[in-house]
């Protein structure tokens, strides 16, 4: 068995194979269009690779994608040492080939390739929808994962905040957000955030359904960025930089009102350690253990601190 990079033709072939897992409610043609557009996004063009585990004869046994992301390790003097993290997505083995360890073999070969290819690599990160045991076999460990859920509410979103943010202003808003104080963390770039908003644009066109009127808000020194998950009728908070309880409540209140006006069923925020106490003070929220998208990390270099408290905003998900 060998690990190879997929050709453009093979990527489309894998789209068809992967459709039952990730395509609905889009049609097959719609899913292929979605994947084409996402691969054409500037962030994907710069950071995405598609990998195949192949037999020596060339047959595909399993596949996955990697997205390179920025990660930062805090040195003893407080300085930040930038490195590479590779988020792994779309790990897939066809049903007829399952139970033979191909996914585990794929991830093992991939970890070795990432260590070899990047001298400044820190970790690999994936989001499991099938629990932890499968990926533990490949050296990944899960981190705590909690969701905060809020029901939409009627009202004017702009009345609660200083500024609502259209997608054209997301980059500027992202630039003012504080980086975590954690000893190790990932930091999504503005193009990475826009990749999520591109998903919103695609689903709004293909389903079709109206887009929310805004992709974030600012209140005082605090900022939130969000997007619509068309598949689940959810307004998902991508990043939250909250400074006070009052500003946190204002931002999430605006998100609830934006969700209501867009006809969405819920607002969801992934809990991060530094924001947990502020979010807990917002009325109407429900904290739930996350069932899917379980963050799992594998160190790819020695000397990293404990990864259990690593902040994982939704903007890291792929």
C-alpha cells in the first residue's frame, strides 16, 4: 500500500463515492458543484491536499483531505513560535472495504508524511463524527467538547450591538480579535473564516434559501463572527472574542435575532476555556456535550504542552 496525492480527476471520483456520507440534502450534482467551489476558494487553493491510500496496482482503498493551518507554541519567555497544523477531513473508506484497517493505515502513513514534509509541524487535528476509539488507534486523543445552544428570538439585531458585519467586513473584524493566552493554540486566518462563509453562499444558492443578513457583529471591544449551516438550519458562531459579560450577551443576542430573521432553528457556539465563564452568564443558553465533530489531536513533534485545554473555535472545523 502507498500514499499518493489525488489528481483532479480522482478528486471528482471521490466526490461521487463520498456523496452518501456528506452530500444530502444536496443532489449528487449539487454536491459535486459544492466541492468544486470549495476547492476553488482561495484558502483551499493554498492549503488543501487530497490523499489516497492505494494498492500497488493503483486501486483506491481509502481517502482523506488535509488543510494546513497556523498554530502557535508559546516559548518560556512568552514569545510565540509559529508552526504548522494539519486539519484532516473527509476520512472515508467505501463500505465494501471497511473492517480491514485501511483508514488506520492511511492516517499512519499520512502522519509520517506530514512530519517529513514540514520541519515546523506541531500537530494533526481532526473532527470525529464516529466517536473516539477509531482515531485513538492512530494516535489521536480527544479534547473536551461542549456546545452552547440558544433559540432564535425576534427583534432588531442592530439594536443590541455597535455594528453588524456583512461578509465584506469580516477580514477587518478578524484582524482586531485577540489571540488566546494558551500555551499552544491554533489561529484561523481571515480567508479560512471566509471559506465557511463560502459554504453559506453555496447552500443558499443550491438549496435554495435566504442568507442571514450579516456574518458577525461588534459590541464595544468584543467581536463575533458567524455563518449559516444550510444543512442543519443553524447559525454557527465561528469565532468569539468576548471581553465582558454585557458585550457577550449583546453579541449572542444579535446572533439570535439574525437567526430568527433568517428562519433558522438555533444558534450554536463551541465552548472555549477562556470564554466559558462569560457565555455561562448569558440568559437562555443550554450547555450540552457535543455528540459529533469531536476534536481529536495528534502531536507530530516532541515537547508540546498538554493539548487538553487547547481552544478549538468552530472556524477550525473542516
